[in-house]
């Protein structure tokens, strides 16, 4: 090999070392960057007619396990969705109160029963009659508070959907812009590793919003789809998804009940947006919280009707009447009744009605107890058993309670609260479990694809040695050239 060839090879070697040192520097600088995949240099030996011509430096690529990354993305969606549900249901738990502590609706019903029992001993006692009315007022207010909490959490879910769809649009735009740059650079055989790391950071944010599948394309572009098969647009129109917020009322429902869907190109794609924060908020708004509300509405209606059927219209709408119900659906006339139920204004004006009933005996009799006995033995008892609806609930009639109808109001209240508390506890347990899995997967991905400082330092030492060796070759060649020039002078 000629000296000029050897000099060219050594010079190329120095250039290759320089590029690798730049990559080491980039890796070390991003050692703490979340989701950063370490970069490695590509290099190939160059030969011509069997003669070595040195090294060719290629574009830097990432050390990334794509399958493991896909698992992390799926786990991101699972954890984000569960945490969204957990936050909403724990807010409901706080309003429901602790069973047996006196502030939950089952305990409030028991307190009202105790007040009627006390009145039975002295039915003509006016202060005790007022105490019964006050316990009923407290009972109604407890139902109101819980009913309004369901509606408030549904509104929060709706507002979150609007915000998250805006984030979805922005994130898809970021992914699209980075993909365009990556495709362009790949055509010129340039490194796209840094841009791919930036794009993966955007994909990680996207995976918290929805459960997605990401398919890399040969040209460097991506195909992103939901688990329902909806392809998410990353090129073309700005803000492709639209979500018009709604003022969520107790009787509002999706679809067709005052709550609009999430639209893409004029089509309603709400059902195709699953998992993650968006999917969780859709489920909270349209299924979980409406079912909880429907269960409470059913309790409120049974409470009012059962008293009314036995001669005491104690609980009514604000106007003093019971809701008019014309099924189907079975709750068509009293959806949202829990938020407005109150003690009959007539009873609040004349507490003696809790003793005499709606139609007092004529002539009035001291110590009249028929109504009080009916309340204690029948209204609040289980004979005849309560006939509470558990299916066909809600304004659209598409909801179902996850329990069998209990035989009494007290058992219905306890069963309903226990069911909802169990659902909240199950979500919390599952969220903790999935978060542990997420942490494990993220740690595995970081260990496999992230920056290992020991590896980088070892590589840096190797590069230092290689740089010194190439430099010595150049010095030697220079000395040889000098000697040859001196010889011919």
C-alpha cells in the first residue's frame, strides 16, 4: 500500500473517531432524559479490488427494543386510564362517606327510622314530630349531595375529554412534523436517531391518551392506530379531531342525548377511542357514573313511592309531587331525581303529617299510630319486598346495576354503596398492580435501550486509544515522507 493510501485511511479513521465521540457525548448528555434511547455509530470496512481503503462512517442509529417499547406504550395507556378512573371514583367515595359512621345514606336512613321509632312512643309529641321531619330533610340532602357529585364528575370527565382531544391533536401534529423530517433525512442517508428519540417522546405522551399500536414504515414514517383499528392521522389537516363540550345534565347521555361524539372527518369515532385517559373519561361519562347515578335515582324513587303508597307523601320533587314515570325506559320519569328529591313542603310546614299521614283520620285521634306503624313495619321493612329496577336504567335504558334487588330500602342503600365502593377499590387495586408492571417494563426498556454510563465511558477510552493510534500512524507517515524528501534532495 502506498503511503498516501495509508495516510488517507488514518485520516478517515480520525474522522470516524470524531463522529463516534460526538455520539458518546450526545448519549452522556441525555443519560437522564426520559425515554431517550442510546445511539450507536454505524461503520463499514471499505475495500476495492480486495485492497482495504479504511472505514466508512454511516448514520447513527438507536439501540432500541421496539417490541419492549410497544409493551411500555400499552402499559402507559392502561395505567393512565385506571388512574383517571381512580381519581373520579375516589371523589365519589369522599362524598358517600364511611358506612356506619353516620354520614352515609344507609346510616341516614337508619337515623330516620330511629326517629320514627321514638315518635311511636309518643305520637303527639310536636318536638319529636319536627325531629322526624329534620331527619328526613337530612336524609334527602344526603341523597342530593351524592346525586350532584355524580353529575359533577361526569362534567369533569366531559371537560377532560375536550382538553385531551386538543392534546391529541397537538401531539399528532408533532409526530407528523418529526416524521416528515425523518423521511427527508433518510433519503439522504443522514442520521435520524435524535429526531426518532424526539418522536418517541411524543408517542409516549400519545400512549397516555389512548391505547395505540405503532407500526414503523420502511421510509421512516409511522402508522399509528387505536386498538379498535382507527388509523390516527399524523399528516394533513391540522386538529383533525373535534370534541364540542357539553353542559352535562343528569338526563344527558351519549349518543343522542345532548352529548356529542368525538368527530374525525365528519364521522363519529368515539367508540374507536379506547384506553388511556380519553377512553377512561368516555367510560366514566357514559357508563360508570351514569350507572351509579341511576342506582341512586332508583333508590330515591323507591324511597318516595314506598312512603307515598302507605299514606305519607314524605319525599317529593321541589313542587311537592312525585315524578311522573311513563316507561320504557323504566326510569324515564325520574332520571336525576336523586339530585332534586326533598321533603314534601307540606310536611315541612306541618310536621304533624308524619303522624297523621296525607289524609288525617276524622275526627282526629290522640295517639294515632297507624301511619307510624306502616312506616316502621312496611315502608322501611321488607314485607312486601321492595321491587327495585336493576336493568333498563338511565335515560336511554341501556344501563344495569351489578346486583340483585334487595327486599328493603335499608338493604338497597347498603348494597348500592357496597357495590360502588367495591368498584372503586377494585380500580385502585388494579391501578397499583398495573403501575408496578409499568415500572418494571420501563426499567427493562431503560436498561436495554437507555444510556449505560459504564458502557459509554468504556467506549470513550477505546475511542481515545483509537484516536491516538491513528494519530501515531499519521505522524509516522509524515516522518516517512520527510525522510523520503530528504533523500531525494
